C-alpha cells in the first residue's frame, strides 16, 4: 500500500483517539501491516506538522499536538491572501508609476517649462509670434503625451533597454557605471529594489546535498545546520523526505534518531561531496532603500519636487486649459492679466500632478519609516543563526553556556538578546538548563544522543552504497 492511502486509513482510524501514537497503536487500530502503518504515520507527520520522538525504551512515538487538524491554515491562508493582495497592489502601483513616469515626472516638467517659456514669449513678442507660440505649446503637450506612451509601452522603447535608442547614445563609461533603465530607477526610488521570490526547492536541495555529503545518514541537527529551520518545521519536513527518497529511520540504544537515505548515495562522480555552507555563513542583510546611486535619487527628487511646486502654483493661479487660452489671447491683444476671468480649479495642471507628486514622495518616506523594524528582524535572524552555530559546534563538548550564547547573538545581531527571546530559542531546540557546574549551561539530550548515533552510522556505512557498479549493457553497442 502506498503512503498516501495508508495515511487516509490511519486518519480515519485514529481520529479522536489521542495525540501520540506508536507504530503498533496505528497498526492495531487501523488493521494495517506494521510497514504500512509506519509509512502512513510519516505521511501524516508531514501533513499535520507532527513530531517524531523516541521513548527511553527506544520506541518511536509519532506526536500530533493538534491532532489531525490544521489550526495554522487560517493564519497561513490569511498571510498568503495578504501577500497576494500586497503583490497585486504593488503590481498595480508599479504599472501606474511606469505608465506615468514620462507623464507625471518628465511630461509635466516639460509642459510646465513650455508654458512658462510660451507665456513669456507671448507677452514679449507680436501677435503673430504669440499665435505661433500658442500652437507650439499645444504641439508640445500632444508630443509629450505621445512620447510618454511610446516610452512606456513600445517594445523598442528607449527606456526599455540600455542598449537601444537614447541609452545607446550614452557614453560607454556611463553604461558600465549603471546600465539600469531610467524607469527602473524611478520604480526603485518609490517601491524599492525588486527582491526575487525565494526558490521553494532551495531548502530541499540543501538538505539533499547534506545527505549525500554525510554518507546518507543525517540527524535533525544536520538539517538545522544547513537550513536554519526551527525544529518543529524540520521534523515534518524530514518525514516527507523519507517518503519521497526511500529513506528509513533508525533509533540508537541511547534514543538518537538517524535518518538513512542509502538510495541517494548512488553517483557516477568520483571524490567526496562537499557539504553545503551552514546557515550562519549566509548573513542576512537588509534590502537597500532604493538601490540607486545618490545622483539618480537626487535627480528624481528634484524632478518630482519641481512638479509639486509647479502644480501648487497652477492651483493658486487657477491655470485651467481654458484660462491658458485666455492668457494667450490677452497677451496677443496686450491686455493685463487681471482682465482674464477666473475659470475654476486647475485639474489637469494642478490637482493631477499635485496628487501624484505627493503620493510619489509619500511611498519612499513610508518605506523609510518601516526600515528600523525590518532591521531589527534581520538582526534577530542573524543573532539566531549565530546561536545555532554556538550550539551545534559545541554540542558534544557540553560547553554551551548562557554567556557564550549571549556573546554569539550580540556579535551577529549588534545587540543582546532578551531573556524570553533566548529561552524560547533554546527550548525550541529541546534544551535543558544544567546548574551543577556552578554556571548556567544548556544541554540538548536529544541532539547529543542523535550526534552519537549519526556518527556511528556513518562509520558503519559502506562505500559500496555510492557505487553504481560496472556497466554490463549499453545501447551504444
């Protein structure tokens, strides 16, 4: 019977019967063979986030603290929904920014400049030149809109590739310095740099590489070493890997759990396999606020600031499109500006650029306000990883002290851990406090027994498991 069918049978037979089960319990209550009951229990561990424990007599105990329910799914679904909503909102925001890069930032800036120049020349020139300037301003407005659409949506947009159009005419030195398209710099300024989604298979690949490097025998400490996962997540993950990669579970006389994967050792490569880097060697860093050069940030700030001030002026002067036409006519007939009647609120040249300019300035300010919180989270994760290093590297020596954990955490995080924070992490790894030595020391009985058992298993592992043997047939002949 395959593991999924056995799991369904066990779920129906064990529902409401408790939270802890031995293989014999599962087999007796379900009528399954012992081997099917064991594979089904491992499948249930992976699905319901259970834990695998060993009794003093060496009996495997499958523990399901929440039974066969998933109380975390509500939180997980809400978090997933929140992430989807955030990604959708961010995607819409990015689209709007990209679509309005030229219109709001470049387009409005050019339009405001054109109006200033046009009205100045209209007042200083004759009526014929005034009419020409008025037509030219209208042409500039339409041209800016068309260029904005071209720059944003055309597949051969000059801003779409640093090797085409305007960017191609840039100096090679500038391209080497920062080849990022202008619209992407604007997106970074307002939304921050793009952070790629983590590879969902990366964690599993790291564990598999560790298994091969460790002769197909690993414990939870090895999994935690390369992934940094909490123990309550590493337990069900290993149960799933046992099913996916034909693994087995062995228990030593001292109660140490060893996960064996002899089938994963087969390889045509010669020489030892290198171990993946431990999680504490991968220092977590805070994503830059913009990722742009100071010059690019200054240019975008100045451009948006100019639009903000110009839109405020347009609102104060009620510069509607109708009023602009009246102003050109008044200039043609040498009438004072006071003769131009009010025409209402400036929407196109006042409200629209003002709202967008304020919104675009608000986004980076809000992100900057949340950076201290994100920095604390990054520091906490680096401190936790350093604490894992201190525990796992000195596990067999019994030299894990309260002082050494605090020192490791402080050096990595830049600040000392709180008492509750440190205790929570130690308890999550199965740690106990030992006061007999006169100083506060932590012992991890499960991990220590596991380390002894895993080492013995590796010493006894045969190298023939990794060999594929001689070729007796090939289709090349």
